[in-house]
C-alpha cells in the first residue's frame, strides 16, 4: 500500500518546522554533492533558515562568486545594478547631511549668514544663547569643585600646622602671636623636617 500524498504547506509547529528544515537541508546538500561528483557540475547552494542562519555548499572546483559572475554572463544580466543604485542614493543622502552639518558649524562660527532670513537668524541666536548657558553652567561647576578641593587642602595644611604647634607647646614653647618675635626651629614629623616659628621660654635656652 503506497503512501498518501503529503500536502505542501507551512508547518505551524516551530519545533517540527526546524526538524523538517534540518532533514531536508541535509538531503539537498547531499544531492548537490552527488551532482558535483557524478555529473561534473558546478553547484552553489545558499540556504537561510527562518532564524536567518546561513548554510551553504559550493563545488570544490569553483566559488560562489565565479558561479554568479558566470550566471550574469550567460543571462546577460547585472545583479549589482539595483544594489549599486541603492548605495548611490544612500551616499547622496549622507553627502547632503554632511553638507548641512558643515554649513551649520560655519554659521555657528559666524560664517555664511547672508543666506539666512530673519527667522533663521533669530533661531540661530537662540541656539547659541542656550549653548552658552550650558557652557557657563559646566564651567561654574568645575570652578566650584576646584575651590572645594583647594579649601580641603588648606584645611588639611592648617590641621597639620595646628598639630605641630600643640606638639611644640608640650615642649613648653609659647607663641606670642607676632611673627617678628618667632624663632625658627626644625621639627621632625613623620620622617620629614618641618620649620615652625616659636618663642622659647627663658628656662629652656637649649631649645633655641
């Protein structure tokens, strides 16, 4: 009893469709290899699955490009004309966009303004004003951060200086608040010699 005729239509189940594709793909590639060997034919096979995965086979004695070139020569057609035209259109669009951007940059630099009408000039002025505000805002924030950094450094230096004065006070050194009465003394702190102005008490002459 023969098999019934199978209706050719799209398989709705994704799993069954993928399984069928894998089996039929293997069979088609096998037939292409047999044609190459048995009949000395040049075969190029390109397959794309429903998930856009590429599968291909080409006879070992040729390449897909050579077969396409041969096809164009035999059929007197050019497969690249439409593609070239599409690329040319895209190139022209990009070229026009690039020219508009260059013109906009020149106008922001004060050039090529004669071709603009009153409304366009007002719009350009507004855009420049908004850009200037943003630049000033960023600059102000940077200056504020620098000021905060320097304040922290000054505060840290003052803290070190105050600690040094406290250490000198522990040595019975006094400070009268006037720099001209201070004497110079090197104090070793953390392995570094640091000068401090001091006024030495009379009962510690050796400190001077």
